[in-house]
């Protein structure tokens, strides 16, 4: 599970090895919405992404004005949906799914950005 994810949060790419706890196993499709415990429905997630995602699977994309499914780590590659700027540390969604995931999971919150700047300096991000 963690090895499949390269020991990184599958949403924000936070490196698990710098934390003093194991990342959480997140249900992409929540159990409350019929999701199961199959490996195809599980993703490694940091506490920040998991708590902000909660039971959400879609959100309004401000650009298309459409309800859009969040990034699905088992159905798409991170690099197809996101870019990150090594100067600012900002993660940008480059698809509708990427954009709603950045917003909903607060991938550019102050906490995320402060931590990401350290990871960039340590050359352990993305
Ligand atoms: Zn994360």
C-alpha cells in the first residue's frame, strides 16, 4: 500500500518518511457511499488531505461551472492532473479534476505551503 504510493500522499505528494507517523489509508469512494476495502479503492493519504477530503468525491469546478470528480489516484497519474512550482511551492490543477482537488483538499493551505517549502529545500519534493 505505502510502497505502491512511493510512500507519499497520493493527493499532495507529501513524503511520509519525514513524518513521525504512518500516513492514513483513505477510501477513494467512501464506505458511506458504497466504497469497499479493495486495493483499487484505497489510497495513501496525509492527515491534511484525508481530513479535507472526508467523504467528498466531487466538487464544483470554478472554471467549467460543472460538478467534477476529484482526482482518483487509481485511475489517473498525478502528473497528468497537477503541476507544482518549485519557486512558490504552489500545486496547480491542470485538469478539472486537478483543480477541484487542489481546492477541496486545500493543497495550497498555509500549512501545506510552509511544509512544502522545507521539503523543496531538502530536495524531497515532489
Ligand atoms: Zn496530502
